């Protein structure tokens, strides 16, 4: 998913808009985790980037997306760019 989410709405408070975006992201991650992968892989890994725009987007962990949204709300951004790319991965075994 590569998407620019508006943080300003005529109908809703900015905090409610951020909650809606967080909900959409959680739904997307849940849907992606349900997909099947090849036998040699164990789980879905996500490459995430967030920022004011696609050019300014910085890599982050999937659990830090909410913090990035809160930062955008505190910084009075009009929109935020979020990129989440899924890829199958294999867990490293502990020795």
C-alpha cells in the first residue's frame, strides 16, 4: 500500500481522522497477514515508510506508524504519506 492520507477533514476533528487512518492501517496489516505464503517462509514482514510526502518518507517499523501519525497531527500536517510493502520472511532459529 502506498497512499497519502489527508489529516484535515471538514466533517471530523483531526484526532478522529488520525484514528480512522490507524484503523485502516490495522485492517490492511491484518488482511495481509492472512495471505498464504510458500512453504519455506514463516511469516509476513513489512517494509514501512512514513513522512510528509513520498520524497521525505523515512523507513520505520510497522509498530511506529501510529507514532508517525501522532507526530503529523502534532505538527499540523495537512497530509501524511504511508507506504507498507509486505514480503514473506523466515524466522532465524535460536541456537
